C-alpha cells in the first residue's frame, strides 16, 4: 500500500480507539508515524545516493512512484541497503522481536507498535511478487507473499473510497 494510505488507515484506527478511551496527541502521532515509517526508512539509502552520489532528486521521485521493473538504475550499495531496510522493517519476525523487547514499556509503546504491525499486515496482501513482496519471515527467508499490487488502479480507487467511507462513519459517530 502507498505511504499516504498507510497513514490514513492508521489515523482512522487511532480515531476509532479514541472513541473508547483517551489517546494523547503525541501517542496518536507516534502511532501514525510508525504506520508509515517502514516505507520511509527504506528510502534513506536512495536519498543518500541522490544527495551524496550520482543520483538526482528526480531519481528519488522515480523510485518512490515506480511501477515494477521501472525503478531508476541505482548504485549497488543503495540497492542493497534499501532492500535490506525494506525487508527488516516489513518482517513479522523483526517486529515480534522488537515488541518482546519493548514489552516492559507496553503502556507507552503498545499503540505505536500497533501502527507498525498494521503496516506489515496491510502490506502482505497488497504487494505483488513483482514489486516489493513483503518478506514476513525475514531474515529466515526473503520470500514474500504474492498479493495484489497496491498500485493497481481499480484497487487504489477502492482503497481510497473505503478510507473515505470509514472517515465519514467515524466523523458521524463523533457528532
């Protein structure tokens, strides 16, 4: 799924939760940030290549919005680091390890971790094998589930329509 949609879905989830208990703004913001972070962090090597190497700002845009097989040609180290950051932050094994490590502070980190987990769970069925399949068992395997590509036009229309409907329902419940 695209970064904006991740943020919107997590924001809707936080809004729904806020109807049942108070959610401080900082905790809500941290949760939405964790919901989009996996896709932003893996862009850092591409940004570094554009800023410090022979890449360009246009290459960052082309990479971020590329269709399968149409990514810009990049230096090998940027490809390597971007790929492994993507795998690490989309791995259920890594997320489970971090969740267990942070368990003593659950009251403070539980909701933001839910934002990260939602990112992983949403991405599994919305990434195809051709374009960033989600390696949920990384580092044991790099294989991912072959789902529906999130950038399929009819799916994007359906996804954003569902976001709009859910936002309307949430808004109506608040008034």
